[in-house]
C-alpha cells in the first residue's frame, strides 16, 4: 500500500485522507485481466493482433510468431475448433495430418475433443510443441458454459519468437 496522506483543512476540522498509491494508479492505463482479454476474443471469434504464421520447414510445417512483445501471464491465442464428445471424435475418420489438430481434454468429468482440423484462418491451431522450454501454457476458460482452450504466456516473449507450448502438459 502506498503512503497515506492525511490533511486537516484550514477552515474546518475535517480530516481528508487518501491513498497516494491509488492516485498514482489512476493515472496509469489499467491492464486488462488476461482471462477477460481471452473472453473478449472467444466471444468475437477472432485472433488477438500481434501474431503471424509462417512456414518453418517441411517437417514442422507452419508456426506462429510474435510481432509484438508479450508479457508473462498475458492471453495469447485461443485453440479454436469444433467441440466433440470423445465418442463423436472416435467415430470420425481423420488423415494422419488432420489428426494432429485434435485436442483431447476433460471437462466436468467428460472426455471431449476439440477438432481444429479444418483450415479456418485461426492461428491457435498452428502453435507448435515444445516440451523442453515452452513459452506458453494451455488453460481451459469457460464462456457461456462451454470450455475454450486458450494459450497464456509463461514468460516474456520477444518480437520474432515462435509461440509454443508443451503438448504433453496440456
């Protein structure tokens, strides 16, 4: 807490107090909470600006790169796709390539699958694996009683850095 300044008005004996840290904070731009930032992009079905995709090589394929710095804890991108039950997902046939865009997870004691195999222009589906030193982590965000998978920065990410997370930890 900042310094508390207490003054006695000269014309009366009214004690006026305020916290200087709040006065200073009000002059700063308020930072949007990362989860609220994620919800904004989830509801708009758009990607956050500050990212671009590019081909890395024929083995790894495309990746996502930062075009502006990202702070630790910030919302990065949503992994968007069609939400399926595990049974629905297993009943469908996927090519070897398409199957790499399936994300299995649990929510409310149910096994679900997010199918991001359809090319829809979203960037979250293009984020690559890094099990040794990832710069992001995947978290579930619930919006309108539906789970959404979102990436959040684990550390500062510089311009030009590839966005990645550990598929094994997700």
